C-alpha cells in the first residue's frame, strides 16, 4: 500500500486515526500500540501479504533473543551472533540469491553448460529497513545501551510501525524506546503531522514524479539518440527525482508518526548544498549513514588505526552500503565510487577546510560528483552506465528525440526548475521547518496552501492514476 494511493488516503489512514484515538479515550494508553501494530500488519498485508507471517516470526525471534541477551549475560555473545547471522542471512538470501544464480548461469552459458534451474525469489518489501532496525535493537541490548523490551507488542510495533516500515527512515531503538511506552499526543502535534505529511505528498506528486518522467525517458533512450544535453538533462532530472522522492517519503513518514505521538529524527538536511562528499553523507539518508557508522565503521576501527586502515574501513562500509541498496554491479560500483571519494576527501584534508573557503566551487564540485554517482545508481547495467557517462562527457548535439519532447512540457520543466532552485539555492530557499517555526501568519498561509489547495490537487492526481511508486520501495 502506497502513502500516495487512494485506498491509503481515503480509507486506511482515516480509519486508523479514528480507531487509535477512540481506543485511547476508552481504554487509555494501553491499547494504543495494539491498534497501531494491527494497522501496521494490515498495511504490510496489502503490499506483501505472503511475507506478513515472515515479518511476525522474525520479530518474535529477535524479541526472544533480546530477552536472552539481557538475562543470560554469560551467553550474550552467542545470542547476539545468532541474531545477526539470522538477520543478515535472510537478507542475503532474499536480496542476493537471484543475482548470484543469474551470474553463475551466465558463466555456465559462456562455457556451454546447462543453467541451474531456479525459481525467482520475491523480495519482502522493506526487508532492508526492518532488518537493520532489529540488528540495532539486538546490538544495543548487547552493549547495555538499553534494556530488552518485556512487552512483545511494543517490540513488534518498533519493527513494523507502518509510517516507516517499508522505506524508512531507519529508526534506532534508543531513539524511540521511551516513546513506545510513554508518549503524549496533542492537537499541536497532530496539526504539524498533517502539515508534514501534506508537504511530503506535494513533493512526491508534483516535483519527484515530474522529474521522474524526464529521467525515465532519458535513461530509456537508445544510445544513438543520446547526446550531451539529453544525457545531462536525464542525469540532473534523476538527481532531483531521487532526492525529492525519498525525502518526500521521509517527510510523510515523520508526519504520520507524529499523528500518533511519535517524534522521528530527520533523514535529510539539504544534501545538495554539501561542500564535500563527507558533508554530503552527513546530510543524505542520515539514518542509514549513522547506522553504518555506529554498527560497522566504528567496530571496524573507524579512524583510530591509521590513515590506511581508515580508508580501507570506508571502502568496506560503502561497498556494503552499495550492496544494501541492491543486488547488481551498478550498486556495488556506486558504493565503491563513494567509498573512494570519501577516502580521497580524508587523505587530502579537504573535509577539514574552513566552510567559507571556496564554498561555491566546493559545492558545485561535490554536486557534479554526486550526479555522476546517481548515473551509476539509476542505470540498468554497467555497460549502460558507461555509455550514459560517455554521452555526458562527449560533446555532441542531436535533435531532441520525440520521446523526450513529449515529456518536456511546461509542467515538468517548471517543477524541474523548482527542484533545481530549491536544492541548489542552499540556505536561501525557505524550507518546511522555516515556515512552521514562524508561528502565526506564515504557518497559517502554509496550512492553507498545503491542506486547502495542494492536498486536493494531489489527491485528484493520484485518483487519476498519474502517481508513481516510491523509488526506495525496491530496496
């Protein structure tokens, strides 16, 4: 079930809100989590019904292992190892088995051998996100940063809470453990949650989907039709699409959680205003960056064991980061690319340069490097990525193809320009936080625009079937 779908907006969400607050009034705080957990499993059932039992059983397994870690300290290393192996093993099986069999069969075919018979495995929606959440819980209990939850309902809700179940942000247990047991809802939070949800919905439907139409056509063109301007247009369109699409989902998740009293941490902070690759990864998909930092980079030694070891740790982390995003060579090379850039950033000392020194040049250079990375991320294969980058780097001027011409209408061009100005304008362009922090006329005006105009417009757009799935659903 998509946040930007009629059944979610017109049926599921209103019913959950009514049930949640009715139960809260009748039964007090005890039944709130039961309602949310039931709604979350129903939400997952709509999108991946065959894997709902898998989600429940895997949650129960880690719940029991968490209790064992907390109560049997002598065996805690055994239990945490078992949990991590099970979680990563299942993630690897579902996510990479098809890829490995495909590559093996390709090699067998080249040698004239029969291919291995294989039935394609379906990927459970959201497995990359809830797997990392469960691991963070288990490791935090093992490190004694928190105590294991005694109530299974609370733990299952932490794993499966529908606002962030499918595409994050990745919620660390220590950031939400108290809210699972003690939280206070208010009309102010509800109001701000509605605004945040509408803000994200507008970003998705208006800007991300408009940029996506241009990017899809550009990346789908035959190489013979791809010239320099078309390649750069496609690369930039996808660069803006993936940011507005994913940040929109995070906005909607944060807004939805706030309707029920939860305060989730921010997942983006103007990433295209970064002045270096290190700075970019402090701003992009913050929950994932922090997860890799705390549960992989630092345990590997971080930057404590010399420059060479630091660079190797960075490469290892971003190799796994690339593979986390998908089982394909393009994701692996994308991860290695960013790992290499981070290592260069550290060795050269650029990351320590004063923020006000050559700021515009560093921001532009960082943005261009990120754009080339997104070409790897978006391309269907490594040869396709190489051809696309060659088109970007080789001056050539061809007539605009008919396919591209059909999507370069005023609406898509206007939203592409809005995307560019709002992201590259750095701190000069007002954000959602700027509006809501100025209580009074500015917030009122934002409310009127979002709820009175953009929400109905987006709903009509969705009902007409013009909205696309979120990019990060595939991960």
